């Protein structure tokens, strides 16, 4: 039930945003708006469904955190 409400909210915001972004030269703005809104919906729905998902922090967790821990061990900390 809550997932359907979230999807309905994102669809409503998407349609509202497309109406606001009209006129000559608004194609790239509409595309960017759609991509950002789609990413937000993906992360939100994945969080509700408790499905592992990619986010901005995934790169940090996968690469930089282990490298930092290895450097700390190497320095004797």
C-alpha cells in the first residue's frame, strides 16, 4: 500500500514538473528532471522494500572504506 502511494506521488510530481518545464530549449532540463526524479524514486522504493540498492555512498563503502582501513593497519593504528 505505501509503495503504491509513493509511486503515485512521484508520478504526480513528474507530471507537474513536466508542465512547469515547457517552452523552447527545455528538453535537456526535462531530461535532467526525469533522471533525478527517477533516481529518487528508485532509492526510495528500494528502501521501502528493503532491497539492496546503489546510492552515492555505495562507492565509498565498496572502495574507499576498505582502502582507508588497510592504510590505518599499515601505519600501525
